[in-house]
C-alpha cells in the first residue's frame, strides 16, 4: 500500500478469526464464547484504539465478547469489508499445476455473489485496514473477521501472489499481528497464535489433517 504524507505513524493490526460458531452460523457455541472471552483477556493490556468486525453474527458476537473484556470504552464498529467473501478468484494458469484442480474446485463451491463482489471488498479492506496510520504515535487496532480475509491480509503483508490466500488457514479466535511502519514493508509479527487458548479450545475451524 502506498504511504501518503499524512500517514506518519506505525499501525499494529491485530487480526482474529471469529470464535467457533454453531452449525448454522447464527451464533457462537459455548466453546466459541469461551474462546472470545480469552482472546479479550489476552488483549486487555493492549492499547487498542478501535475494534472492527464483519457484519455476520459470528464475527459480531465475537467482537462484542472481546470488547467486554477490554475493560475500557473504545469504538466497536461494524465494517462490510471485514466480512466473509472470496477475496480473489485465481485463473488456472496462476496456480501450481499439482494443486490447480483442488483450489479451483474449492473456490467454485461458494455462491457467485461471494466470488464476484469479493475482490471489490478485498480491495476496500486493504485500503481501510492496512498501511501506516495518521497521528503522532503508534495505533493499535483489532479486526475480528473470517478465515479468508485473514489469509488475504497475511498474503498482502508478505507481498505474495494474489492467489496465495488459498492454503493459508486460521483457527477460531487465533491471533495474527501485522505491523505497518511508514516507509518500510509490512512486518508479520505473529500468525495463527493460540497461546491464550487452553489445549481443548485450540484448532477449531482448522482442517483436521493440518492440526498440530
């Protein structure tokens, strides 16, 4: 992202996938509520300036539970670009030969609106949430979102090809932190960190074959 003259401070973007949701995704499970509360406790001493979240219930409920544990009054804001969508639909020729069929089949299973509007929202997410910040001191912000956008933001921080959001997985209530310093490349400080969760609450929402 291009740094403008007004963007003079370092931004620390804390990215969390929503906590575990019920099968119909209308609410968090009991495990999910515990995950969200523990995430809030972990962030309690972080000088967050804002908590933003996607519009779907599982992200909104997670953000509210985290916000309750922070112990101070900071903005809690819903943001459409923080929602659940396909951020980029790759072309076959972009993909590694050995994984092209699998990745394309994965993307095509999602509704057409999520695929067609996703790139526009993904661009808006980069414009709104990333890059250096305005102000005189560091700015810390929490974004409660979904696995695909978390992967998209990590991919962007690494300056990886657009298709590379595929294959980057995030567990429920796991924490990723990216630092954006004026005049420097983005720095990935941690990815998919679950140190605040006990063993029984880790790895939910993650492909079983990839769990540690």
